[in-house]
C-alpha cells in the first residue's frame, strides 16, 4: 500500500525533506514547475506516514483512507511515475547560517500572508534576529484567510504552519497598521536594519472594454474578499437575482467562484463563508455559470486537481464547449490530465434540472451593455493564424450572453505604497532576486520584496516558500557584506510612535483572541468558525485580550 497526494497539495514541499526513501516528485525546481501538485511513487513508498504528518494542508492520505471524491488520485500518482520513472536525487543539504548578536539584525516585514510568513520562518533560522510584522488588517495570513475558497478548509490548515513563525518570541506583530498611512516606509527603514515587503497582489486587472463600469460588472478579487469576510468588503452588495453569471478568465479563482455561486445551502453552511455572503447566496437565483477562456482547453490556467473536483459537485453538470480536446505528444502531465478530464466531462449525460458550469473556450469579451446595470455580455470567437498568434474575431459577428453578473478574473496586480518603487505596468515592486531597485535600476540598501508583488501573481501557496528563501538569502548576503550595518533605535520606539499617533495595534495575542471568538461562534452551530467581519468588533475583541498584558522580545 502507499500514501497518496491529493487535490489540496500546496507545493510547500515540506513532505519531500521528510521522506526516508526519496519517493516524492518533482524534487527539483518544484516551485517553478508547471505542475500544480506533488506525487508519491506507489512502488517505492514504505508506508511510514512521515509525509502525512508533515503535510501542512492535510492533502496526503493512506490509500485505503481516500475519500470517494479523492480515490482518483491513486491512479494520478501512479500514472505520473509511469511517465517519469523514479530517479535518484542529491541529498538535501541543510542551510546553516551563523547566529547574530541580539539587536544587530532587526527586520520589518510588511504583510502577513504566506510570502511574509515564509520569510519570517527563514529569518528565524538565523539565531538572534528580531522581526516585526506589519499588516493593514487586524488579522494575519492574507489570502489564506481572505482568498482561499471557504469550501477548501484543508487548504486553510496551512495557517498552523505559518502561524508558528508569527508566534515565535523573536517576532512582534503589528496588525491593523497600514504602511504608508500610519507609518512611512522611511520610518520603518530608520527603525530596522532591513524591510521586506510581502504585501501580495490583491487587485483584479481590468478588461478595458465598453460597459465595464456598469453595475453587475465585478472584480473577482472583490467578490472573493466579500464571501471570505474581508472587513473592507463586508458591506458590498451583489445582485444574484439573475439566472446566469459569467466569469471571464479560467484560473483556479474562476473555478472557486463558480463553485461558491452554485453550492447548496447545506454545503456552504459547513464552511467559514462570511454570514452576510451565506445569507445572500442562500437566496441566489443563479443556475448557470459560464467560464470564458481566450484560448483552448490546452491553455487553461486552472489546475487539473480543481478541474477534477468540479465533477463531484452534487446537482451540478460540467459542460465543455470545445472540439479541441485531443491529446498531443508534447503535452505535459498536467495538460494531458486536464484534457483527459475534459473528454470525460463531454462523455457524461447532462441531467435535467441540474445547475451547470459551462466552459467556453476561444472566446473574448468585447462589450457589456444594459440600462444602468449589466444585462448582456457580447463576445467574439478567436482563432489562431498560421504563426500560432491568437486573433480576435470580427466585432460585427459578436455573440450575446444574457447575464446580470460578470466577474473578471484575468489576473491580479499589486497596489503601490507611497515611498516604495513600483512598476505600474507590471503591477510589481521592481527587484532583482528580491533586492528592490529604484527607477534608475539601483538597489536600495536594506529594502527587499517577496511574494506576488515581487514576481507577479503566479504559483500556489507553497511557491512563496522558495521565493521568500531567495529574498532572505539576498538579505543575509548583504548583512555579511556590511550593507545593513547601521545604528537603529531600540525596538520599543516603533510601538511608541504608533501609540502616539492613535493607532490601535493588534498583536499576536489580540489575533488569538479574534481567532478564539470566531471558532467559538462556529462551534455553537457546527461550523469551522463564524468570521468577525466588522473591523471595530475585531479591535474590541483584540483590545480586551491585550489589556491583560503583552509579550516582549527576550532581550527586554
């Protein structure tokens, strides 16, 4: 028998280092690969269970314990190794770094999402470092909390791993502090030897078509933040009275939105979806979600794992509108599996009365229309020319999709912070291997970046681990070269500055109080948690806890 990696794989790759027989692949360049998950070789696995224990998102099961909707992954893991027979790899060498004197390396990290948490964890390997985390929200974990779909509770379990870094006594958390408003980047750098920006990229890109400003035309990021209980989006209103919604873009976020829009009340109630969204979705009239892709199924951005999961949604049919599903010898494993699944969906019989997810490929939106709000989306059919270049169809031959809700999910970009270099076209902070550069291409001493705002919105949660490691390696190299040598004020001074400005800071203890209140609210009604979505309520709960005392660095 063997252990099996399933849908929720985050590519954190923690499992690779604990496997005693080295049977988990891909082992090299895992974070840069096009694959969306890892695989265990069933012929080599010795059933030790080390990977299952180590997995931060509970994606690994013993073969006999696979839930019905995950059984397929036994074959998926085995098929990977039929295509790529196991080979030996070099042993994993631990990264040993010298310790530093207390107070000689203080780092501020802006952001508390996966990239920031991975950077903090890597920095904590350097004995003596002191870290201050700043985030504009009263809560940590960024898109794990506000972006991961509420029906992916196992994926959200990675916060236990990320939280271990933030709970370290050498880390001081300053949540509910917005850099650029409550404290400037220059002030942060003046109080620390280095600053790492890990603020993510949470804004949806625009389509740039007529009618995009109409009511009912929605950024996917805003909709996701709304149903996940982001406090800045909890008051949003979405009209779900139409029968058809359209999602433009076909990445995993598009699939998340389709699932949430079509989920049953029973399934949603078992999640931590925000109460206001639960109420609105329970009365939704949407019966069909059309997902538009500019290219063919071969180019679809969604992962095979998320695509496969759609087939297990109760009362929902998956409809594929494409004739281009034949496999090609040049297809990679992920693409081959997605095409195979698409052919299986085509072969299924549609059930009358079921809701539907319709995948429409080789299609581009050209205009939205309606009297004050979206009533129709006009699209054209795309083609490829002889060079393989995508050509949009003739606008005069557009097709009409009647809909009252259009969500754009065509990628994300970062938001600039006053005082920090920013490439508006790319939506990123300009950098080389994590070192931030100014508009002249000169590295700014002590300023670094990690995560989506460093490399762009690509990869999964675990991709941030290698990204953060590269940034921390650059920081450590600069420290050893003396680039970060300077006198900085005592770490007490920054909290004092924030207090003088009337900023109500939430520390780790305050977050734990918010977390406990949410979990307690959920326990009473059989849910994982009932999220607090009002910032004032969050701050009240945190303040009551923090009034009993605060944690300090060991050097205090």
